[in-house]
């Protein structure tokens, strides 16, 4: 497994990261453990989760993904060989102060995550989204305290617009606080909005980039066809997340782009999953692609991304997909 440095930090991480957001809802615990075992054996030791996972669940299922990972690490006695990333921001209980990036919620969230994960620290603790209600100073000071207390090694953020990320890096420097080491944005062949401002900013500021949705929720796997209804037990029908994923990708223009990509892959005898992940990994400034699996056998095509070789013709074919899609308005907040 190829490793890359997380921005200008000293942390080396694998170029592929195992996303676990479906563990405990779409994927049961037994299958989750099988996937974790297979990933670990393949050198996929970088795990990404969040306190609010599993995706598509409810307040009753919150935290189950972290519990599964915690039990697995304890049973395998492998915590010291795992690079573990989790997040806070989303609502985790009823009542006030139950979401966002206030000091109150951040401290409450890390304590709960550490308990569920059965560990005394996480390698990377990330703001799951930005919180316009809370001063960035308060958020950064709370994160800095966690680093100084040894409960968190590095901090990062996800779904930040460029203006908030720029503000956060500037204030951290001005106040002498721990900086965000990484950004976790959505990015794939069908969604490249981050190239305009976010990627130039993170390259200039020396942040690592951990990309989620490299397969566009599975659309870039080629298993869906235009005109069909979303299949059960997929991101597009998954509980409370179904509407979000359909809004992102379930459109005729995206299906047409996938069919174009399918023809390219067929001609070159390249797996569509491998190509989609490989394309993300070769983009300037990208540290790692967060891949997911609902079955063990789905890992192979993701891991094979390292074997894809690009030439000018393939680069141009991949690039052309984006320019066939209609432009969408930028939505601040959850991106």
C-alpha cells in the first residue's frame, strides 16, 4: 500500500482509506468485521468513521459504527497498527448543545467516541462540517486542548467552504493553535467543484486531502442504468441518506456520463471502479481516497486502482465527462 504524507504534517497515511459509514446499518457487524479483516491484511490500515455513523440511521443507531470498530480493534489487538480518523459535528442526542462545533459539543463528542472505540486517542479528529453559529476561535481552541491532552494527534475538517477553511488556518496561525492538517471534501469524476478554490487553497496552505465519494455513491461502478429505479440496500435507498444521494447523482446527465466512461473502460479493459479511484489519486494535492465496501469482494477493484496507467487520451476522456454535466449553484454548508 502506497503511503503519502498528510499535508505538511509528519503523519504518513495510506493512499487508500477504508470508509466505514455503512457499518452497523447497511452492513451488519459480521460482514463489517470480514471487511475490516480483509482490508487490514491488504495493508489498508487507515480507517475513517464518525460519531454519527452509520449513514442513513437514526438517533437510535448513532455510534454503532464506532462500537463495531472498537470491538474489532480490541479483539484483534491491533490498535497500535491502525491510523484511526473520526469526526464530530452531527447531532448525537436530543436536547441543546447536541450538535455543532462548540467547545461543549466537541469535548462531549470526543469522550463518547473514545469510549465506543475502546481507545485513549484518535490519530485524526475532524470537524464533520463547518458551524457558522460558533466562532472559529472557540472551535480551534477546543481542538487544540484535545491535542495537548493527548486525546487527539492531529485535527482536520470536512465539508468546509474555502472562506471558512482560509479563516481557520489564518486564526490558528495568529493564535498559535494547532492547525487543521487535512480537509475531507467530496470529489469524483462527476463532482469537481473543489478544483476552483478549495484545492488551490489546501495546496498553498499545505493541508492533506482525504476524498470521500470517489465512486459518486456507487454510480461510477457502472452497476446502475438510466431509467431504472434505485436498488434496495444501496446509498440511493439507504434510510435518511437516500434523498441526499439521489439529489447528488441520480440524474440523466450523470448517467450519460457514466455510459461514456463505460465505453472507455470496455475498450481499454479497465474496471470502472479502479479507474474512478485511480483518477482521484492522481490529481494534484490529493492524499488519500476514502473507499467503501458492503462486501469483501468489492475491495479488490478499489485496491487495483494503483495498477491503472494513464496516457493523454485517457486523461482527456476522463476530463471530458465533467464538462458534459450542467453547472450547479454552489451551496454553502454541507457540500
